[in-house]
DNA sequence: CCAGACGTTGTT
DNA sequence: GTCTGG
DNA sequence: CCAGACGTTGTT
DNA sequence: GTCTGG
């Protein structure tokens, strides 16, 4: 039996930017290298809406892809340090927390991802508490509508003392859906295409109604612990491994030990 | 009034 | 920025 | 999320 | 144990 795992603290975003523009009906966004091991504090694409003005009149809005840093830094922060603790925002308190409430009212965005990782902890009798990473992705063969996820995100803009602008984001979390509860009790909020526009441009109440567990269907399989180290990257990280319970490599014997 | 926090995960 | 604690 | 650091003196 | 960096 598997218990507890982590949260959405690592994911993959490898879909080419042109494909993302098409899927999200968005403009902009720089080229970027595919990332199979996207981690907090790194930059990744987010989708936001910006108003369109014509002769001073607001005539509508359009979707734009931007890069932002994972770990939300509120506009009032004195430093980026807070971003180490704001990679996720709990959906049940996001409207009250000082770090998130402003962004929830005015800066909701989509966070594209091909899938995400969780680290499950095997029970003592099975794995002695080792953490096993698993890969979770949309199962299109089983009916998931999109080739990638759109996480519900919030962004903000922070100005450093020298005036540099930092765009940053966080991923909203909720309780795990039934199909993922075996791996962990929390999960990121995933939005279907039908919810994208409302999440970004609806009222706060309308957006809040979208913050609920998505029940897939998902593909889930164990992957190598190579993903643990953020310096590792590449498609092999999401490949299924067959011996997830194999013990970790033995530490090298130390010369001069008592044994 | 000023000073200080402002966050998430998972923990026996 | 805005709220809480002292 | 995990990995890795976590300290001081003085020093060409 | 706890914080920083990626």
C-alpha cells in the first residue's frame, strides 16, 4: 500500500511554443527548451489575458503567453525570498491570504504542463520510507481532451530596487481526486478548456467554482529517481521504470571505517 | 502608534 | 499593501 | 519538489 | 533541523 506523497513541486513542459499558441489561442511567448524537470524558481510559460484598447476604449482582451518565475512574489514583497514558499496556493484560503488575494482578484492565469511528478512514500514494511517519484499525465486515449494540462495559476509583478520587473506565478492546489488519492491527498487544480476563459476573465466567484479536483483520466507510472536532481533533464525522466522498489545505490565504503 | 508577517508540503 | 500583535 | 549547505581566519 | 538554490 502506498501512502503520502508530495504535491505539485515539479512538472514537465515540452510542448513547442507554436503548438501552445494554437491550443490556447494566444500570441507571444519566446522560444524555450523543452523541460522534463521544471522546478521552483525557474522560468516557464504562463497564459494570461491582456486588455485591448482602441482609441482609448477598452474593446476586449486577448491571450498572451509570457515567461514567469515559479514561486509567486507579491508586488509588496521586499525580496524574492518569499517565492521559496509560494509555489502552491491552497484553493480553500487563496482568497484570504495576503500573498494571494490580490492576484486571485486580478491576475489569474493558466500554467501549461504536459504532466507532473509526485513523490510517493512507500510504507515502512515495503520501502522503509523511501520516496518513489511517479509521473502523472493526461490520458488522451481514455478521453482526456487536451494533450497537455492547464493548471489554475496566479501571477504577480514585482519590482526590484533597481526597477527590474519580475513576473512570477503559483499553482493552485486542492484535494486529490479519487483516482489520484492513492498517491497523495493533494493535487494541482486542473482546468478543462471550458474553464479557461472563466478562470482568467470571470468574476472571483465564478473562478472559485472551478477550484475542484479533476478526475482525469490520468496515466500514472513510477519513474527513475533521476528526476530528484534538478540538474537532470530529458525525456527519459518520464519513462516508466519496472523496479521502483529497488533499493537506492549503496554508499561507497569509507576507508578507515571500523569494519 | 510601530514592527513584523505575509507560504506550502508533510510531520509522531 | 494590509493585517495582527504588542 | 529535492539536493546541498550549514564556518572562520587570512591569504597571491 | 532549516534554509537556499535550482
